[in-house]
């Protein structure tokens, strides 16, 4: 071992460790403070929100009226249900399409495999413009149909490449042994490859779920306003400050800022809940697939 090791390879001193800890705490605080302020404002009483100019950091009086109004029915409740439906159906369809296509492209000797892969990568480098995409959706009769939010983005090229790389890391001997036992490609995929690829499937599923849950532009483009998911409703409310409550009474009793922050919390909560369960798969799923690719 060389006696002249670079400074960054040496054992950090207690002072450096303390500085790193302080820097880490500051970064975490900067990240968490906006989220905490949103949650605190959403559960503070309307009077306290108004007295503090619209933002509350440490609430002293609590009120969950904003949440009660939102989940008791009406615009936001319907929009949340639509978002859940779009996310669940879209994620399942995208996962099935991505798994099948990635497996086909990962097997050597597939007829037309390389040209198809190059064609898919071409769309990654040169994605379709908005107007041609809109005209295709219109000509297919998908306007005012929830499939317009799913079919045009059914397979994400990045997710496909990562999953294909992971499938290529599955030992070929296992596949050949299954084939010698008489298994076909569908059986090999479902009984051999997929059980060994739970990590990448979980991570890609999370990517799809987050994308579908957060989609609002395509919803505004292709759907009527009474079909919008919660993100489109939230965007309309935040940017244009349109009414979000169905009754005048709830608007009077609640601070508009509390209602707005409660909608932000409810729109963010599902992904925050799901993420910790999938986070442990990130290193194995994404890194292995991306490095192999």
C-alpha cells in the first residue's frame, strides 16, 4: 500500500466527520422543511392559517375539516378514484408489455430483435412531438378515453432497457435446462426469469406508477375537465386558484390555503407510502440492469 494516499482515501478526522454530519442534517432539513410546512398548514385551524399569512410551521390549534371536505365526496374524491384507477390499470398493462418485450429482446437469435431494439432506441433519442401524438390519439378515437393516458406511453424505453439488461444477467444454463425439460418461452419467462427478477420488476413498476399518478398534461390534453385525475385538478386549483369545494359553506369554514395543502398531501401520500417498500430493490434492480445494458 502506498504511503502517499490521496486525502479523500484517508480515514476522516473527527472534525471532518462532524462537518459531514452537520452538512447532512442541513440538507435533510432543507428537503423536509417544505413538506413539513405543507402538512402543518393543512392541519392547522383556518384562523391560525389566516393569522400567519397562509403558512404555518408549528400549528397550535388543529383542524381536519379540509381533509373531511375533500374525502367526503365531490370533485377531489372523484378525481382521486380516477387517479387510482388510471395508475393501477396503467401500471399493470405497462409492466406486462415491458416484461414480454424485454424478455423477447434479451434472448439471442430472435428474428428481427436487433432492428426492433434499434427502432425502439430511436424513439428514445427522438421522441414524438406533441402535435403528431395528439393527431394519432385523435385518429385512433382515444380522445375523452382514459386509454389515451396509457397506450401512448405503454412502454418506457428506459425501463425497457433496464429490464432487458437484467434479464440478460439471468444464467443461460437455467434457461437451457428449462428448455430441455420441455418448457416453452412463456413458461420459462413466468417460472424461471420472473421469479429471479422481482427486484427490477418492482422498481420498474414503481417508475410506471409514479409516472401515471403524476400525469396531468396528457389528461388536460385528451380528457374533458369532468374526467381529470387529481393532479390535473390540483394544477388547475394551484395555478388558477379555481374553486375546489362543492359547497359555499365549506369554502367559508375552511381556509383556501388549508384545502390546497390538504390536496397536495393527499396527492403525494400514496407514492410516499409505496416507496419505502420498493426502495430496497433499487440497488439490485436498477444498477444491475443498467450496468448490464
